[in-house]
C-alpha cells in the first residue's frame, strides 16, 4: 500500500484535511477582482493551514467574519507580539518593535492612551482644512485634462502628503517616501526591501533627533513630552511609533481609495446616487470600506489551545484576511453589492484593543477625496481601451486606474 508523505511545510499537529497547498497571494490574483477571488475561501473550511500566506510563510488562515472578529478581541490567545513583526525587526536590524500595533495590553494601553487625543474626531476635524487643500492641489494639474491615472496621480500621493504633515516632515520628501514605500512592500527581492526599510529608518532617526530639539507638530510634541511610569519614551519606542504611522496610513488609504473609485467608475447608478445624496456620503464610505477592506494582518498563538475544534500550538502564526470577512454573507447579506443603508458595522479597521487609531483620519481622507471628484466631474468611468492593474499580498492594492470624465460646468 502506498503511503502518502506529508509536505515539509505541514506541522505535525495539523490534520491532512486542513492543509491547503496554495499561495494565498497567487490564489487572490486568479480573477480580475481579488476580493471576489478571496471570497471563494468562504466556500471552504472556516479554518485551514496554507502552504504560503505571505512571503512564503506557512500559517493558519481564519476565513470567516465571526472567527476573525473573535481573534481580534481575544488578544490573550492571539498575541500581536512576535510572528511576522520579528521578521521585519530582524530585517531592519533593530531590537524594538512596531508601536503600539505589535505590543499586547497592558503595555499597549499606555502607548495608545498618549496617542489617542491626536486621532479623535475633534483632532481630525482640525486637519480637515489641510486635507481639503491637499486634495485640491493634487487635482488641479489634471482637472482640465478630462482624465487621470487615479492611483498614480492622486490616491498614492494624497495620504503621503497628509502623513508628512502629521509628522512635521518637509513636503518635498513625498516622492522619496513613496519610492521607499513601494520598495519596502513590493521590492523585486528581499535585498531591495531591506535596503528601503533601512533607508526609511535612517530618515526617521534624523527626524527623531530634530523633534527632540523642537517638536514640529502637536503629535510630535505629545510623543516627545510623554511619560510612562514616570519615564520618557526611549528612541526605540518612538521609532516604533513613527514606523507604524508610516506603514499603517499610506498603503491602506490608497488601496481603499483605488478600489472604491474603481467601483464608482464601473457602477454609474451608484455614482449618481452618491452625487444626489451628499448627506449619506459618510455611510457610503463605511460601506466601501467594508467591501474593500484591504488589510490582511496576523497574530501569534500564545498558548497551546483548541480553537473552534482545531488544535493550535503556541507560536503558530494565524492570518486574518479582513478582505474575506468583508464579503462573508453570514455577516453581510448580498456582500458584493454596495448598500449604504446596511446596518451591520464593518471590520476594515479591525476591532478589539488594536482598532485602527487612524480610522477617523482615514474616513475623512476618503470622504473628502470622493466628494471632490464627484463634485467636479460627471460620468467618471474607465475608458474602454485601457486595463486597470492590481496586486494581491498582505494588502490588496490597485496599481493603475485610468479614469475619464466630463467636467461639470
Ligand atoms: C483605510 C485606511 C486604513 C485601514 C483600512 C487601516 C486598517 C488598520 C487595521 C486593520 C489595524 C489593526 C492591525 C492589527 O491589529 O494587526 C490598524 C491599526 C492601526 N492603524 Fe490603521 N488603517 C488605515 C489608516 C490608518 C491611518 C491613516 C493611520 C494614521 C497614521 C493609521 C494608524 C494606525 C495605527 C497607529 C494602528 C495601531 C493601533 C493599535 O495598535 O492600537 N491607520 N489599521
């Protein structure tokens, strides 16, 4: 009788029936729309073990809204410390971690408390004027041209400029930051990623030294003057925060904007509904965030346990693809349709202790961007002869989205 050999990537404690011999990135790239491609996982087992979740890592995947929410809330068993973050720290050659995103409570609570006042709806309200100005400045060069590449000309630079403002960095660093970010997240090889990651770090270190002398913004002031247990933050704690703002607030916003605009440009009735119901734009933004939840994050199992009948071991890695949760019909009936009247809350910003700190800022950026395009241009569409491009990975992003429109009088 032939004996079947187990693949080398399959740990002993994972039963054969839960092994999934695929790359998640490749699987999500199989269709023209990665959200539709990923949503096929909802027809399979709710928990499975994939050969390659990201960067060749075998790991568990939770493929239901309810399970992903539960893992976000249950931080004691699903820890944010360790896991993929360790790989990034090794890559950067540092002994600190991403702060507060890769730190568990109760330590996490103190860091979050000091940052929170700068990300409340009120604080973000004070940024509104600057966000609008940035939006206008970016639209001006192509406003008369009847079209643009929405991603390259707008969605990418927009959150970068806002990040630079938040940090008090010079605006002319935008192109450099974007190049670093592209190389860090999608470098041709690991060497290119490491180089970009370290160059960003060097720049953040320079910025930190300047902030020690004279903080450039209220957020910088708060971080520099903070005391936790009576002690100021050390360089690693602060650089961990800077790095988190950098990686947390750029790809995510531009990804959501790209997918949302693609939906708007290919659904003329929804587009007109948005123009006719400006008072409902906030709800519509949340619905677009639900449909186009771009993030997949991960956790480390902190103790041997049985989770919904599945045996997991301490230090197993667990991936939480929020883009699958957003399309789960158990949570959202008719999940592939934008329905701004939906009552259910969305999970794009996670839930539990690490609920996205930048959520009010992100929502506002997206609302202002969509509002500006809808108010200026009619009949926004993708020209027939062009192709949009995207890539799948830990975030789902549009790389190129050519648009055309009729300018309003
Ligand atoms: C549409 C845009 C955005 C999406 C979808 C998003 C999504 C998320 C998600 C899913 C998490 C939880 C990660 C985890 O627990 O593993 C998170 C955390 C975080 N995000 Fe965002 N984010 C967005 C924009 C922003 C912006 C603009 C900022 C501002 C700089 C930001 C700052 C943060 C921070 C600091 C955390 C860590 C919070 C904590 O650990 O307590 N995000 N975000």
